[in-house]
């Protein structure tokens, strides 16, 4: 977008290697740090709104486009106060879907305030669009899915299995004590309850009692304060040598390249990048039947869909794929081609650029 517009990036400052400053250097844009916690922090949030208002008054942007629930809430309120003409918010997931009671009521209010302040709301999946309209968070005229979904698409030249040869995969497998005979299930994402990790560990534990040549490879970090796993889940992970956890990784491609299947039993998503990435690498995916996941994966075509929070279905799906690769119709090359056709990053960028151009053109038309 910086080829066509002056872009200013605003986010929490972050820490190396994911600092905002590094992003600014990489994208060659100006960046301004504003602290935005993922938690509900009333006074810090008020301070964030005030800081954003000052920035918007000074910069006088034609458009503010926010991502994530907290940045959306603060950014849209500040943009509304300062009367920014085009206030865009992308919805890439809803924490409220798993909330109940007072917390659900509060998160409902957050969504409604965010969408009220926005002029345009862009859910990144058709399932999210249905949820927004069904709950009357925003009127239909404000809500639109860009392209086939996804917030940013995927760089299919980067997520390309041909970049990793047999020796690369063998070397990595050896370093992780994974045998050439092992069938490798991989999960990429945060190791938290909402990603279905409790059910995944329970399902794999049962499956590994019957099948010794399988491995569960976990690529991601824990969030013990925000969304902890059950103590029994952590105990099973420690006890089972076939569960290999490598923590958060800058580059997940080598782990996807050496895997046989992605397993992603999340409770809620917008449009999951991890499933896009694994499919671009040619992997069949076992996913839960939730929005986003069930738009990328077609049951028994390029993967298997199971009910969320269902350990037994998850175990059976993993066993089915382990014992018969023909459980899914498409081969690795065909799975990858589907992603190239619909979710290639350049396609999504062109769709977003067209949306920006139309909005700015309409505001400049007499």
C-alpha cells in the first residue's frame, strides 16, 4: 500500500525480533508506538485513546484501518472523535464467542461500540459475517467480506514445499529425534485452551497408545496468564516423548515441510493463517467445524472437519488420515493449488487496494 499511499503504522512497541521499529524499517513506513494491551485495562485504554486522538489530529488521515479487537476499539473510537472520514475495521476473530456471563456482555458491548464508530466493517471470513449480522453488531450496509476472505492472504512463493529438500527435512527430524518412519502431525499456533490444545493432547495420547510411529509436533508458545492449559494436559505433554514442543518460531516452514498433516482443533477463528500456510505447503488439515477453518478445508477433499471440543472425533480423524492417505481426495500439489488460486497474497492486496481506491474516490466525487 505504501506504493500508492502514505502509510503510518501504529501498534504497541513490541520487543525484538517483533518490534514495531523493525516492521517500520522492513516496510519502509513511519511508525508510532501506542501501548495497547490485549487485556481490558480501563485507564491504559483511555490513555491509548487520547494518544491516538492526538496523532489523528496532527496527521489528519483520510483513512484509519484497524486490526485486532483492542486496536479496533481504541482506534475506531479515536477516529470517530477526530472525524476521520473513512474508518475501517477488519474482524479477524471474536474472543467473545467463547465468553459467558458478564464477560460476554462486556465483549458484546466492545464489538457494538467498535462497529458503531466504524464506517466499514470487514470480517475476514463469511462465517464471521454471518455472526456479526445475526447478533446485530452492525447493519448489513457496513459489513463486507473482501475477496474470498483472509486479512492479508498468503505469500505462496514463501510457503512453498519445494524450497525444502529431503536432506533439509531429514536433518531437522534428526535434531528433534523424529524417525523417518514417524507420521508427523503438526500444530502451529498459540498453545492455549481456545486453540483446542487440551483436546489435541488427549486425542494424541490415546492414539499413540495404539500407534508407536507417530509424533505430535507443537510449534508455538504458551500463554499461561491469558489462556492456560489444564494441569493434566501439561502433565501428558511432559510424559509423552512423542509430543515434541519447539516453542515459538520465526520461520514455521521447515516444520510444516517435514510434517504429514496439520491438526488445528481451534474453538474460534477469523480466517486462520496457520491452516492457509499448511495448505500452501501441501498438507491436508484436520480442523474444527468453525468459521474460517471450514471455508479453507472441505471435508474429505483437502482435509477432515470435526466438531469443536470433541476429543473422540479428533482422535478418529487423526487415525483415519494416519491409516489411509486417501481419506482426502486431493494430493499435495492440488491442495497447494487451491490456496494459490484463492488466497495468494497479491490477489488479496489487489482487492484491498481496490476497496481503498473506491472509498477515496467516492468521498472526492462532487
